[in-house]
């Protein structure tokens, strides 16, 4: 089979390709990515209602965010093996099925055990799809990795923003939090056939070309990527898990507290496309990464010290994370020499990053239970952002130029 787009030719030919099969693949990436965050981010505004319904402590409720992220980390290193057996097209289709089925299980869960089991299935689907999307970019859109990555990250952020904004209204309209999770699951099922139809021309990576994870583990550059990704993920998932609860505790209504997360994710949308576009044309990657992580740090300090300006801090946090995530997801595509190398680097970065950051929601929830308020939780998130700044400063131009895996 041919690649989705032959983009190694002159600039004019590359531009024309975006209106053909490559455009279809871009649409498929964006649409599929929309389904990868609602079951994870949309649960945050519903946590108070779920806690009341199922009598969950903050630490146990934190598992609703921790389990998917942990599954994402555990499955990411296994993505190369799945790639060898099924190919990215069918593996991502299976991932969508897992997300939908796990979500349906959560929607009908009679108690905490089934709720958490369904959450694990959702996490398996999200983790596998997230690790394979960079491989699809390398397979089908190799000449524009940052733009293609920005498109699917934009889809993720759009799904996250829509879910966080719509979670409580959907619950009100459908009779409770279960109705919201049911809607999320049915929408994911609807996307599955669209993915298969739009990716019929996607080439399959040969089994022999799949790289072992140790190919990336020996690269210092890969471990720097792990550091930045881990600390920014702790901040992102910690905020999405506990920011609504923190402001509900401060007297805000559930809808208003949930709106904070919606604003946070909505404000990530413009920078998700703008910053990668700029990064492709001018400036060093390190400049954008350090600027973004400094923005995260400032926003978290603001939440902790000046809570009345919550929406301003949500805007800053969202704009910062929106610039960071597509850049981080594009770096394995640039560092990997081939789809197999991309799979190895992204598997290491996502695997270690998600496994470490998976502990954040539970640890931050336990910190709140221990201290009696969310102040310490917000300061802990700010400290993680500061560590991301330090790691981002290590991504020098020379390191990126000589660190191909």
C-alpha cells in the first residue's frame, strides 16, 4: 500500500496533498482524538455527585483519575508489540471499543468495584490509542509531524473542554452522572466506524520494523522528554481531578466549579494550533517549552494564593498546557528515525510519564484528606510545574539535533 500522502516532493505538491487522502487522515485523527478525553476529564465535575451516591472518600475518588492514567502508562510500552500484531489502524479501532465498553460499564455500575473496573477498561483503551497516534502520524503524514500532531491534540482538548463543560448539564438532563457517562460512551461507539472508513489507505508497519523499548531507553534525550512530560502530566491530571472539588469546597456551585475546568480546557484550543505552527517556523523548541511550563507554574501559584481570580488562572493554565502537549507529542516523531523508533520513544515517554503521574490524583486527594483543605494540593501541583521548567531547560538545540533514536 502507498503512504497516505507523498509529502517528500516540492512544497507545492505537499500543499496539494493536504486536500486529498492526507486531509481525510487528518480528519480521522482529529475525530478519534475527541473521544480520548471525555471519560477521563469529564469525570472531574461529576466527582462530588459520585462521592455522594457511592460514599467514596477523596482518596478513593482519586482512583477515577489515577486508574486511567496508570493504564495509559502501563500499556504505552506495549504499543510496539500491538503494532506488530494488529497494525495501528485496527489497534486504535480496538481502543475505541474498549473506551466505549468501559464507559458503559461505569454508567451502570452498582458500586465502587464495578465503577473502578470499568475505569480500568477505559484507561486501557485511552492508553493504547494515545501511544499509537504518533505512529500513525509518522506512517501517513511524515513531512508535517508538528501540524499533524497539533490536529489530534486539538481534538483531545476539544473533547476535554466539551466534556468538562457539558458533564454537569448532561447529568441534569439525563437524571444523574450515569447519564453523562452513557452519552460519552455512545459517542465513542459512533466514531469507531468513521475511523475504519477514513483509514483504509493507512499503510501497515512491517512486524520486523517494530523497535524494542530499549532502543529509546538508552537515549539521554528520551529521558529528558520523559521528565518534562511526567511533571506537566502531574499538573494536568491533578488539576482536572481536583480543581472543581477545590472550588466546591470554597463555596462554589458544582456547575461553576466545573466551568473552571471547562475554561481551562477551552483556552488550550487556540494555543494547541498556534504554538506548533509558530514552532515549525521560528524559535527553538526549548523556548516554547520553558515558556509554557513557566505559565503552568504561575497559574498554579495563582490558584493557591489568589483564589478569587480563578478564571484568570484557568485561562493561563489552559493556554500553557495547550502549547505544551502538542509539542511534547511531536518530539518523538521528530526524534524517531522511522515509525518503529517513534513507537519506542513515545512508548517510553508515555509509559514512564503516565505511570508516575498516575499516582498524582490519589496522592493529591490523600493530601487534602490529611490537611483538611486543598491549599497543600495546589502547592504540590505548582512544585511539579517548577520541575517541568527545569527539565524543559535541558532540551537544547544540540541535544535535539544529535539525539535521533
